[in-house]
């Protein structure tokens, strides 16, 4: 006897990100809607009757956002006419100031030679003092860099003293250039005890974190801070030596600043990036012709100084095909905004609005696999050493290139191809498989599709479509708005007999090839994709099989 059997098919979903409006019409139907496990006939027993079994395969309404599986905001809606556009943003951020303008350890040496002291009565004290300026070594002295003041986040002052003075005493180290967090000038007292040896050696480590250093840049001076050493010597019974010598090594180490004021020179900021155009990854031939492609730039800058931005390279590549985009921006280079001294810690924006770029349209029309840009920033382009800059340790700037592709234009013979893993098991008892495809297409594209069943090495075993017909027909387009006003229905049916099913029993891959065209392509008709566009797909499967009723 014959018996109706209900069963379900396990489906494979091939995720595809950023597939353009042409490819998604096909990709969701054939690239995206077939799920892993494929036609699982494992529950069908063998060697009995020959019933007809019918089951729904796919029943889905697909929209652009659903097809693109988009979570990134790449698809945007034009509020004026509900049309869609794809938006790509390439953004690069410079290194922070603390990594670009690095203040190295500073070594400050003071020594006195051949000093002669009068006899010091016991209990009395004599002293000598020495005031000495020290120029800070800049990260790149060739750039004319200048420090007016630096707010220290962390730093250590290491003071090493060697002397052959054979009397105890103390050294008082002061610096009017260094202001502590409490507003007091830097002052440290170091005790020197004798006897210990013929040479006294003392190492003091002083934390100067939180201090402010003020530099002297008056005429004849450059990036100088000043230290004053006062050496107090106590009288005792020791006899003076003929000559005395004192050496003081002062190192400022592990300098990290919170902010600095001065002039950092013409620092360079290279910013390079590559945008992979996934929408063309599966293209074999043909082309898109987009209308009104625009590009714009947005910068954010927290450096307190002018920066010149220049795009040195902006190009699209598809294999050996290269198109250079040179009509944007204009002018190139351009100066970006920066915060004033009253806006420390803030970002200032510079916006070059999106404008139509014919060069970018040419670049997109080669179906590029990637878009490359090289941007160079230059601090203080006027190179005025008298200018006043400020930076925080966290200061940086960013450049975002914004490309907008309105889903508007023409598609001519654009051929896509993709491969899906496939494993058809236990079909030896299936006598016939009949595929029925109903589509209601409200997208403005027609798709001619072929499906090849291949072995592991991509050798073609058989194909699904035998007559090369269009599986999906474009919706009805309003010639004024260029948008679909009503969907088009299309019915397709394909039958595979047992002989053909046996040919694909060992198939391991499905190769899907689709040729996409917009109606009226040769006559120049333009189409637009709307947020209202959709594709309804109903795919049914009917099989004849021998069923074991035991």
C-alpha cells in the first residue's frame, strides 16, 4: 500500500556579507538558502513501494537587509525617495602624541675641580653654590622643536654625587624650573656623611611625578631648565686636602608627560588603509554602472596645532586593472581644524561633504577587489618655530573616507559564481526528483542561473537547469522613478530522473553561476533599488521513492 510520509530537509546557509543588490537576488535564493546537510534522505527505507512524496523546501520573503545579514549600518535609506545606498567608511587614527613625541632620558652633569677651602673651625659651616642651565635634548632637534612647559605624569630624578671632600655636610638642590603639584619650587636636601671612604658616593632617587617643568627660551637660550647646587660643609678636626672635586650626575628618567606646550615641529603622520570590496568577490565577468557615486572626508583632531592632510594615493584595484582617483579631495592637501588652548582635551572636526566623483565611478565600475588609500599628515605645515602648540599624551587625529554607492544604475551581464559544499546521501532508492520554484520578484533585476553538481575536484557531474532560462524576472519598473512598482511572478520546474540522480550521488560541491541584467540595459534604462523591494521564493520538492514499510 502507499502511504504519505512527512519529512524535513536540513538546509545549509552560506553567509555572505556586503553582497551588492544584484548578487543578493541570486545569492539568497541559491547561495544562501540551501542549508548544510542538504537533501537528507537517511530516514527513507528501501526496497518496497513507489509512492510520490512532496515537501516544501523554501518559503521565504527576502529583503535587502535580510539578504546582506547586515549589522554594520552599511545599508542606508534615502528619506527623500526610500531608495537605498551602500556606505563604506575607511577610518584610520594616528598614533597618540605620547608615542610620536617621545622625550628621552636626560643626562645633566655638573662638576667642580681644584676647589680650595680655608680651614673650617669645628662647629662652623662654609658653603659654595653653583647654578647651571641644562638644555633638554629634543626628540628631533632638526625640526626646531621647543618646549615652553611640560606637565609631568611620571618621571624619576636620579642624583649621583661623588666627592673627595673629607668633611660631612649636605647638598641642597633647588630648581626654579620645576614646580611641584602644591605650587612650591623643587627643593631637595641630601646629607653627605664622612668618614666612609676617601670618596663619598651618594645616589638619591627623587620622584618628580606631578611636577611642571618651565623652560627658558629667552634669546640665547633653548629648552633650558636650571638647577642650583648649594654644598654646605661642616667644620671638624679633619685637615683640608690641597684640592677638592665634586661631581654631580643628574638624570631625569622614564619621562611620561600629561601635556606639553611649545612647538613640536613638522611631525609626519602616515595613515594607510585598504578596503576590501566583498561585493565583487564572486564576480566572473560583466559590470555594474553606478550613478552618482560620492565620496567625502571627516577628520577629528585633538592636537593643539595645525595639521595638513594630503591623500598621496587613492586607487581601486582589480587584478592588474587600476584606476586612480585624483578628482577628490580638492584642494589636496588641506588643513584640518584643531582645538584652541581654551579647548584642551576636545576634538575639532573638519568635514568635506560627500561630492560626486567621476573618477571613483570609473574605479567602482572595474568591480574592484580593494580600494587603497595612503594619507600623510604633516604637523605645522607653515614650519614656524615661533608658533605655539600644545598636545596631551592622548592627543591624536583621525581621517575617515566615506564612500556612498546609491543602488542606482545599470547591470549588464554581470556574472557571479560561488561554491557550496554538498553531500547527497542515500539516494539510490529515489527514482525521480522534481524541483518547483515560484518567485515573486520586486527587485529590478533579471537572473539567468545555472547550478552545477561537481565532485571534490570541481569536475562537473551534471547540471540542474537544462534550458538556460531566466529563473528570476525583474519587477515592473516605473520609467520616471526607476523603481519597481509591482513584482513579477515566475514559475520554474526541473526534473531529475534516477539516471541523473545517480550521476550526482557522489557530488561534493554545488557550483552556482548567475548572470544578472537590468531591463533595458542596452537602451540605457536606469534602475533604483528601494527599501520596499523584496523577493518571495517558494521552492518545492517532489520525489518518487521506494519505501520500506517494515
